[in-house]
C-alpha cells in the first residue's frame, strides 16, 4: 500500500514537473523576454543580468530591477553594470512579435524591461543573443523532435509487433531478424550516415521533419519486440480463443482484446524513448547536422562548448545542458513510476 | 645507461657542455659559414611545438599541406631566402648573385664547404638535380608553376662547381623571391629514386632517418606515428653567430601532433609546448589571463596577409546539371547585387564578434599590414543598409509586403553560404553575414561543411551558391597572387577555368597582372597593382570581410624569439632560438 502511495506521488511529481516544463516551452514566445535570433553585437557573452532590490544610493525597491551591462573599457568580453539608471522588471509588457505555439501572433511578453536595457536572465551567446530565450525556443525544437520521433517509433513498432505476433511463422522470423539487425546497429553513426546523404540546402522545417523521421524510423525495433511479446502471450488466452471462435476478425481481436494489454508497456516505452530521442536530436545538432542557424536547438546551443575558450570562460553557456537533464529526469521518473505500477498490477 | 651517465659527468666536470644530440662540428678551413647578427645564445635544450596535424610527407617537392611544409622548412634550405622580419631577400646557400641588365639572367655563386646533414658536400650538381626534379612535370610539384616564367621553365646551367646560371624567358619582377622555399636536395641520396620513377614516394614518413639528409638546421631523428616527430641538430649547418658558434643552439626540436587549435592552446597553457603560432583571438583572451603566472608571453603582431571573403558562384554551369544554381546566377552576376551585399555587411561586427577585436576589416585583397603593396587610396565605405537598398532597387529588385526581397520575376532572393565547419571563425562570419543580409530581406542559409567538402564544391563540382573562404598569407609580393587574379588561374575562385576573360574588367586585370609581373621598377609595378586593386574593389568578385591579426606566444625563457607576420611566423629563425638560463645570468655560448 505504502509503495503504491510513493509510486503515485512520484508519478504526480514527475507529471507536474513535465507538464509545467512543456507548458513553458510551448509558450516560449510569451515567457522569453527577447527574440531568440536578434543579435546584439555590442554585447557578446554578457553574463546573466543580476536582479537587484537595493540601488546604488542604498534605496530599497519593492519591484526588482536590473542594471544595463556596459562593456569594460579596453576589453571585448568583459562587462560592468552601469549604475546610472535602474531598469525595473515589468510584467506583461509589449515587445517583439512572436507566435504562440508557432501559430497565433502576439506581442505580450511575461516580463521585460524598458529599452535600451534588455533582460538577459541567462546571459548572451557569442552574437549577443539572449541565451534564456534561445533555450526556450530551442526546447520547442528538441522536445517536439523527441515526442514526434517517439510517436513514429511506437507507431511503426506496434504495427510490426502486431503483425509479427499475430501471424507468426516466417513473417515473424523475418520481422524479428530484421529488428535484431536494427538493434545491433550503432544508431548514432547510422544517423550521421543517413543525414550526410541528404541534400544540404533545406529549410529549417524540412530539416526538422527529416530529423524526426530518421530518428523515429531507426528506433522501431525495441517497441516492435515488446508488442510482439504481448501479442504472443495474449494470442493463446482463452478469452481471445473464445472471441475467435465466435468469428471475430483479426482486426477486432487486436483492437478489443490484445492491444489494450500493451498500452501500459507502450506508455512506459514512450516515457523512456522521448528523452532518448531528445538526446538523439541534441547529438545531431551538436555536430552541426540539425536545424541550421539562427534557429536554436539544445544541441546547437551546446555545440559552442566545443570551443575551449567558451568552456572555461562562460558558465551560462552550460544552461541548455541543465534543461536537458531536468527534462530527461522528468520523463525517466514517469517511466519508472509507470513501470512500478505495471509490475504491481501484474502481480 | 650507467656508462652514458659517466660520460655526461665527465663532460660536465671538464667544463664542456653535454649534448643530447651530435655536437656542432668545428668549421673546416675554407668553409664559408653565413654569420648571423643575433644576440649570442647558448647550446642545449629541446624546443617543443604543438602542431594541429601530422605532416603527410617529408618530401620537399611533393609536400602541399601546411604541417608538412612547417616541418620540412626546418630540415631544408634554399639558395636565396626571404628574411621574415625585413620581408627582403638575403643570401642563403647562395653567397651572392648578379642579375643581367635585361633582367633575364641570374648568376648565382654558391657558398663553399657546405655539407648536408649526413656530412656529404653540397655543390652545383645538387642544385641542378633539385631544379630538374622541381621542373619535371611527372613529379607534380606544387612549386613548378612558380618556376615557369613567360610559358617556359627556367633554364639552369652549371658554370663551375660553385656557380650556376639561371635564364628566364622574360624579365620577371622580384625573380629572386621565387628561390625562397625551394629546398636544395642531396643528389647522392635521391637520384636513384628519381631515375626509377619512385621520387614521389620517397622520403615519406616511414623513411629511415639515415636515408634522409638536408641543409636545414635540423635533421630527423625519430617519428612516432600520431604522436610526434623529433628533429635533432644538423651538426654541419652552414650558419654561425658572430662568435663563430655554429648554429642551431637547440639540441632538439619536437613537433607534437595534437589535433586542433584548442588542443594547441591547452598544451601551451599547460607548459607542454614552448611556442604557439597563429591561434585564435578567443584563446588569446584565455591564455593572457594567466600569462604572467605561467611564464609565457603573448604577441599580437597586427594584421596578417590573409584575406577572408564571401564569394558567389559565377562559374559557367552549362556543362553541369545545376539549373537551380544557374538560375540564381543572374543575381550573382549583377555587380550591383554584389556591391549591395558588400555594403550591407557589418565588417566592424565581424572584427568584434569573430576576432574579439584582434583583426582588421577589409575592403580589398591586400592587407593593411602589407605596406609595400596596399593601395591606401581605396575607399572604405561604412556599412549602409540604405545604400544597399538603393543599389538593389536600381538593379531591378523590389520588396514584398512581408519585407522579403524579390527579383524582376518576383522570385524571392534566397541562397545558401557554405563554410568550413572546422574553422570556427568562418562559420561565425557566415552567421553574421546571414543576419546582415536578412535585414535586406534576403533569405540566407548557412551550411557548415567539412573543409574537404567545401574545397571539393568550390574547385570541382561548382555545387554551391556562395562560400566564405580565405586566401593569401604566403608572401607580401603580388606574384604569388597571379593564380588568383588571372582569369585562367587555378585559384580564380569565382569563375574557374575561363578560356578567355568572361568580362571586360577581368580582361583588364589579366593585362595589368601580366604587365606588373615583368615590370622591374617598383614604383611602376606598384601603380599597376594599385589599378588591379581598384578594379577588384569596384567589381566585387569577392566581398572582402576581414583579416585576422597574427597571434603567437612563447615561454619567456625562449631567447631570440622574433615572430614575424610571414609564414612560418615563429620558427623562421629557429636556428637562433635558445633557452635562457633559469638563474637569469647573462647568456653565453660555449662549445
């Protein structure tokens, strides 16, 4: 009973964490104070804006404010806070145009400061672009890639698994040997190979769909084996045999008697696959094979850490990795909770 | 081991220096050593340099890549040498030379008593042999083109064992500069391989050190694949300091292969290497933070001779199946389009964001540091989007309601820029150019590709729309640039393989470049080359971006370190480098 309770609590915690993260990423344009592609060429590698409550004269402000960053004299990547004016943080302010979830145009941002200051919650990158906004927009690409590729994988896997499990014999043999082949393939290298065969000049949208198709298609084998196992087990159950005896078609059997048994396993599988596929997208983008500049993805944001000087100088460039870890943790804890639940049910 | 230790102790006890490699030979009577004027150093020590990649060969005739040439340059010597500090020619293996009045005949006197690193004597027969190999078409030497003047190869005759006569088909400006970097090779070791048609494969990395000999300050001792190549002192080297101490001072020179520029910086920071050449401005910032504590000194030598530029594909694509690119060429071929692009680019932004300010913006092919040849009258227009829009409008372009630029046929202007992904600077430049051109309503994609893929597309398949590339850096003289500007030149990137000049201005450039090549008077040559620079700036075949500063560093204990903007920036005087004594006492040479 108590383990059930902790399992449920874990699942709720994970679900709430994930839901809020996805909500923020979905509404990236609203939450992000700046446009992710706008370069501020005077402000490369600005450190995160510091929130202040007490100004230079010692006055306490109830509304938090920031100071502008001004380049340190004689230096290119060092900054001082220019304390001549405070820029209070305002909520629900009008700013650059964006589209909610890539669709509805809007101008209202969750927070912002008055021009010419800019709120850089996580500093800027080498072109002076707001890192916080780029992480949110990059999340849209990385997380959507993970989820969509998972759907493709599960769809393909379920299809192959059902056919294989239900019809058996040589179909099963061929499908499963094929699946084993896919399982032993070093998939990351396969992704590189596939990507390098494709044309270079593609729009970001094309690249994105190509990425998820490639990632999703390569990963069908594991869910296929899983579903096949469940179908094989269910096929010889008495209620299935009875249904067949009453003249039920294969499709009917599948939909009403066999597949429902696999939902739990598929959900667990999905929660495992999403972070794995987010990581696949991140890896490809890290090596420059993902969506191109200036569109961010977590992988392309992390790619700059390949440069030694960035690695040792600007800690805020690691922030996308933290986002990646948190999202992966959320999915894995849900997968874990699902798994525990499934086990307790089957026992 | 024990016996060696004893010998070392004995030598030390007797006040003699202990050499890790063969000690320098005492001069023979009649040996004409070249006396250098550097401050006197001291013998001993191993200098370590980290290289980005491994040399591909040690064969001076076939080597084409920078790492190979860097190592080979320390193993070999030339007849006449360009002093990297003064940028002027000076005697090397040739002790003197005279030029006939018509500028076509060079008579060169060789230094007496010079020996190869295996102790064998060097004379005119070795020079004859070396030129024969360089000029042999079957050997495919990258230097051969330089030795063909007026369509005919240079003729070489032996007058006596120490005198040679070189005859050119036509006068050639700065002809003595072509001798720089042409390694003189030992006939006694290589003639057999040459006669058996095996020359191209001799002196590769697996060759035994005993089979190789050169006239450079060092000779090969050991090669560890993937790790390092160890060079030791050439005990017969033909230079000495003014106290008659035979150079080089160093016992050994080691090249480590570390993979990339960041690794070079890390190894230098960690103290594993003594000298670092040509590293990025970002790493300069990182290294300078701890420079004093780590006993290193960094130098910013100012703008290099390299020029980075954006080039549009203007090649003749009729024989290729590239109709999409061919359609876009109607934009690229319009000089107003190219000028508009040039006007929209934020060169100051590139200098700041790509090079942390350690670079110079460029509006022409000659770097501001090339004082002898730069046309300082060229205009340096500031960035202006308004001017760019005007130019585009006058060329028939217009803007849609959503701000996108379209041509006369209402086709949106959209193209991609390829850049080498291994060159972080060029990728960054591409991103800045993309953002700048976006502001004109152009839809530009950046495609980072592996360096070889970029080269392949630009030189072979022509399957690209625009590219960011870099050229130059070899010599300050205009002649090595011939192949870039002549319409049939091998590096005439925007339009390769022209059988005749495609445009009027390219024909003019051809004429001017050919004229300057045979003009012996510097002022008149400069006037001709100034005109070339004006034509290039007016017709924008390349949109010039920036030239990086040359940044180098060395441990403070390296003496006589005199970096230069010409290649090789730091090791050009390696025979004079030495390690200062750690106790700070004044250096002295002992032998």
